[in-house]
């Protein structure tokens, strides 16, 4: 690994450690829960679609390329469900 790449990884690791979020999902929600569970959690803790989607996008971005494709599809499905939930209101 190049020296520049090691430096980039170090900077990314430090940045991630400093991130603070207001709403933490329950342990295992993304790995063990269904898309419906994820959507219900996001709707319950966020007052609008924008912040709920931002929360799910934050998870996807933070997990990066290492995220299991099954979980990524589940979260994308949860985003679709969220849009429908907020549209009904």
C-alpha cells in the first residue's frame, strides 16, 4: 500500500470517529431486520422524509464498499417504503 493511501485511510478513520449522530439504530437493525423494520424505525425517529433519508444514506456511505450487497438492497428497499409512508401523510 502506498504511503499516500495509508494517509488517506488514517484521515478517513479519524473523521469517522468524530461523527456524532442524534439517533442510533437498534443493534442489528440493518443486518437482521427487514426493510419494513428499517423504514418504520427511520419514520419513528425522524420528523420528515429528508432527515430519515439522510440517516439511511449516512449508514450506506459510512459502510462504503464493504457493505454486504444484501444489506444494501434492503436499505434501498427501506428508502422506497419510507417515500410511500411519508407520501400518505
